């Protein structure tokens, strides 16, 4: 039964609004999902959303052609098989389709022959399933999302209307009367029967992790259980049309929420909280791949049984609201470290994901293609209202225009000087506008149509790339711009997907050695500036250089190919090595002392980018030979073997001692990536004058803060294998 919540809207809403409205499947795209257990993210029982209800397909006449159509609908390139007799468990509700016969080329299962919607002589013992090839259709966005299981026709949107007028100007709004949008207006909710659990759900929807504890409720009957991620998932009833008194003895429900540390208005309250969970690789605030900390090392969570309840525990632990979406199948890129958890089954009220039941991982269970991710509800901060893009061919690109208020309080739009503008600043703009990742920061925008805005109002903008808005970045106090013409205004190109490069740290540790290489074999390397400065004073061709050699394997674990910023017209031919170099600086190799000063560096001047090898099912696309395209495909890696020219650090002048070896990919952040914190790799290095040892090699953000401090403090001393 439903607990009664009266919705006040001047005229009372009719009772029929609580019923499900049939969806118009002719106009809306059919929704398909994979369900059941046990399964991987690319297989499962097929379920279709029709007329507001999820249902299954009967296995009668089912074929691989049907499976191909369904897998493509789900964003996979094709099917590798299909299953019958409810292999993934019996579904519930309607059996929507029976005797389905596709040719295989149809755009949707609706276009295949069948008995028609809802016409079936099957039981759920005959539910069909599919196994899809684990390769995504390029550019396919809306995939692997676990949505709210709620009838959102009941409640579309929730807001808080501040009671105190002054608080309206401050964002985020944390306290006020609960109002729900319905049809063309907003309605209030009667507080009779309202509980702290309902408040918890509302706060979560609005991006807040907790409610402020208040105990003035009159009646303690329960509607929400507190674990729902949307108010529409709670039992509720709309007031009857002929009700004489909608909320007798009660008043409008008021909610007060506690913002997370990131959204507190007072900077003094923003304490840095240490958590055992973090989000990686997301473009927007409150989204990313879920990573958890165990034994001082970060690892990922497998997506088997991943759902909104578990995702919400992660979101609230990080200071956001409940989960808007739970994502599977490496939708926020893949991790590189250990996978710690599988089949996480949170109830929804746990304080940490580590308090939830889960299974430990064996290598057969999961791969990083199944890394779980989340999108959390975050408070409305109004950040997108003070910035816009103009002149671009799509809404994802254009010249950046800022809204500012002058001394009189009047607002006029202005431009940003493009002189120091880079990918880091573009990342912040794309995030502020909710447009995903930055593909590029553009310093000249003459080729985009100009609006009537011509005045430069900001210069010298410098961001770290992690800020929520441009207002949090540094900039000149007074405008200082050499090229102040409109065509030199800053612009951005944003994208829903981007690459993510990461180095294979264990391979560096396994392949390191010292070589004394004769000078007569180093003429080509010297020409490419791959030796330290003292080599110029050597008695060529006699003598040798001492080289610290190792292999580098650079993986693209993101969701778009990594391509050089420069077009092929500006690539440089190196006759010595017989190929074109597409990037001036792609990697820094440095040997650092304990106090952080550089004692030797690898002058790796330029790079040729190509696919050396790929994961199973992924095809190579880039090859340097014959002036081919350069880049690194998603799911592939570029290998620089220890025995090739310039794959070294010249340590001829380095004294024996303890050092830190540091390798940084894409160090100037010229090319867009979803995550730059994993671009550096560090190792403890011990050199005794004859031999070298590397240990504790790890990606820059793989250790806990405490373990990283220990690593920095005692270089070369942490491993008892060192003599």
C-alpha cells in the first residue's frame, strides 16, 4: 500500500497522475538492457522497455541475427552468441516479444518479424539472452548505464525553495521547502508522515551527502526507506481531485541538507578528508572510475552486480549526493593496478563501500574492461551561467565569453586573451559548461564566427586543470594582452571522450640495466640530442658513454585514440632513424636526487607514435612506416624497447648513490587526456658505480599519500634485496 503524501498545488492534482503513462515507443528510441546473474558486462538476459515497463524476449526462433541487432543497439560491434532457457535467470513482468526473426541488418529489434508486442505463449523459463563481442562501436555514448528503477512520470524534478530571502543569492541552496515539478508547475509536499529518511533521499538527489539532523516530525510513519536514489522510487500517492483538505494539521515539508566539503560556502570549513575511495578519469565533478585503497595501493572495482545502491555509497562517502548513474564496462576508462572487489552488494546506508559485502577477485573473474564507474548527483552551483561558447560549428566548441559585473552592477560579456591559453584552461571551461573533456585550448579563433562581443576582459589565466570554474584559476589583476584583437581571443574544443596514457611500471623495473656504449656507435643519437651535455666535449669516436637503459610501454586506457597535436605537414623527418617524428616532446626521463634536484636526464627529443600491440579483439590503426598515421589506439600500446636508440638516460657523470627515476608521458599536456595524474612513473633507484637496481616502480597516483611520503623520504632504502 502507499503512504499518503499530499501534494499542494493550489488546485489538487488528480489521482490518475500516480498511474504509469504509456511511453510512445514510435517516437522514443527503444531501451534495451542486459540483466541477470552470473554474467559479464557484455552478456545477459535481454530486457526491453516498452509502454513504461521492462520485459523479456522468448527464445522461440531466436538466432544469432537477433543477437547481432540487440548487441549493436547496446553499443557493441556484434554478437558472439546467444542463450536460451533463462540461462541468466528468469525475468519478471511481461514477455514482450516472441518468435522474433531478424535478418541481422535491422537498426532495432522492433523492425524484425515477431508476434507483436505482448503476444507470447512462453513463460520466463524461456527468456533469451545474448553474448556480445567486447568491442565498443566507436563514438557510442549511451551505453552500460544502470538507470534509476523508478517511474519518473510521477516526479520529474525536485528543488528546494529557500524560506529566507537572503539565502537565495548563495549557492548551493541547502535548505528550503521541498517542491516537485509536475507538468507545467511546482507542487509542495505535505509534512504529515515526513521522516528523516525522506529528507535523506531528497538531499541525495540534490547532490548533498547528508541531511541536518532535525527531530520535529509529528508522525513517524515511513515512506522512503532511505536507500532510494530518487524520490520517485519511494511509495507515494498524489492527492485526490475531490479532496476537501489536502494536508489537515500539517504544513509544507522543509528539508535542510549538509553539503560535502567541496561545496561548503565557508572556506574555513573545507577540511581535507581522507577517504579510502576516489573517482578517476571523469570529465565532470562527481563522476569517474571507482578506485579503492587497500594496503596503501589504489585498485579498481569489477562491475559484476554493480548497481545504484553501491554507487550511491561511493558518492556519499566522497561528499556528493546519491548516484545518478552506475556505469559498467570501463565507461570512465580502465585502471592499471589491482582489481580489489567483485559483486559489491551495498544496501545503500553504509558509510563506506568497504562496509558492503563483496567478493575478492581471482584473475579469471575480472579484467579492467569491466571497471565500475559512477555519476553522482552534485549541487547546482550555477557555474555554467557566467560562461558561454560562441561561433563554433557545434555546441562543443567556440570562442570563450565570460559574464562580468562592473562597479554599477551592470553585466556585459567579454573575451579572454589567448596568449597563455592551453589545454589545462580549456579543461576547466569544458568542465564548467558540462561539455566533457577538453580536446584543445585554442589561442587563435579567427576562423569562428564572431558575436558582437569584442572587448578583452581577462588575461594571464593559469589553471591546474582540476578547478570547477575559471574563477578559481589565477589571472592578471589588470588586463595585459599583446594581441588584443578579437581573432586572438581564447577558444576551446570539448569532447565526450578522450584518451588516457599510462606507463607499464613493472616493465621498467624488469628491464633496467647499464650499458657502456662506444662513442663510435652513438653518432645518430648525438645528432638527435639524446646524450648529456658533457658528450660534446668527449674525444669522439674514442671512449664510451654509460647509459641507464629500460623498456617503456605506453598504454592508451582511455576512450578515444591518442593522436599528436601537430598535423602531418609539420612532422619532422629523421633520416638517421628513418621515420617521421610527430611530437617534439612526448616523454621526460629524469634521474633525481633525494632532495628532488635533477642529476641526469634523457634527452628524448621526439617521438614516433604507433600501435606496437593491442588487447585481444582490438585492431592496430597506427604505424610510423611509410609516412603512416601516428597515434595510439584505445586498448593498444606503444613499446619502446630497451635496445633502441635514445631509450636511455646518459648517467656517465652520475656518482654512486640513491636516486629516484622519474618518467613523465605527455609532460606539457599538449594532447588531451582524461587523467594527467597517472602520466608520471617513479622508481627508487640504487646505483653502486657498477650496477643499478630499481624497486617500488609505480604510477604517480598508485600509492596512498602515506606510502608516497615514505617512498620520497627513503629513496633506495625500502627493499631488503638491496646490498
